[in-house]
C-alpha cells in the first residue's frame, strides 16, 4: 500500500543528509511543520553522534493527521500513548503532526519533537544492527539519545524482572513489558550500562549482535555478566 495516497499530504520536504535523503510528507497548511523539521535535523545529529554513522538508505517520514488514518496505515488498533512508529524493515517513519497530537493522544504537543528524534534513532538501528537486539536495548538507546528522561526506572525494572518477562524475548513479552513500565525500565538499564561500560561497547552490541537465542550469551562474553544478573544487581 502506498501510504502517501491515503490523505491529502500535498507537500514534500527533501532533507539532504550527508549520504542520502529523507523525504518528509506533510500538508501545506500545517504550520507546525517547521518546528518538527528542525527537531528532525537536530535528532539526526544526535543519532549520528551515538552510532558514529550516517544513514545510507533514503527514508520516508509521513505525517498523519488523525488516529483513524494512522490505524488504516498500520492496519491495526493503536493505544492513546502511541504517536510515532518506525518500520523495522525500511526505517520509514509515521508520526503525528505536532498540530494534532494533543487531540489524538494523551501526549502534550511538545512530546512529538522528542518522539521524532526517538523514531529516527530506530531508523539508524535498522541500518546498523547486524542481527537481533532486544527491545530494551533498542528503546533504551532511543530514549536516551532523544533525551526522553524517564523516572522510576529502578522500580519498573525491579517489578519487570520479577515477572520474568523482561529477558525472555518473545513478542507477547515485549507487548506486556512496554505496557507495564518497560520504557522507564529500559531507560534505567541502558543508562547504567553506558555509565559502567561506555557508549562504544554498547554501540558494538548493535554492530555485532547475533540471534535472540544467544544474545544474552554474547552480552555475557562482552561484559562478564548476563543482562539479567546485571539488572538484578542494579535494582538490589
Ligand atoms: Zn521506540
């Protein structure tokens, strides 16, 4: 399906990045667009700095103007907190226009400016990652890079480790965790990993990762501790 055909987005902003282009589709009467664009550009710099990498494949960013339209594009129901999405195959982004985010979600308008940076980090991850990385690593890096500071991470991590679903990488567990404090928990865990081991080592988890079965083993070879034991020590 060509998502551009669903609504009357009549403008395309071509953003020239160092090694490729980003195409942003939006409505010409959308007065909130310039602020979103500058946030996108600032976000690109942040993601580039973290991954020490420039995107090579062109990405599309499509602004949406209602939740109905969003759900038609995604072909699924969404929750009120969901305002931005990145395809884990193409790195293409779908996100609410800042002009309509408050009437279509439980977020404040300003949240969308960090969300576009968060989604852009996911687009980098699509290109950089060589195998499997767990959701908590992907989300932790995206939250930290976009400076979406989360509180209560320790408590959330503690309760999710208790439910034994955090380090068992199935789609159902991912859904359970992200609806039950998974984002603050991921933020807290990755923030501490970066503090203890440095950005370079965390980045190389993306560059050299393998399969969901042996990710924890791969992690343990690198850090001499399994992610679960590391997390347990953190929340003690
Ligand atoms: Zn995310």
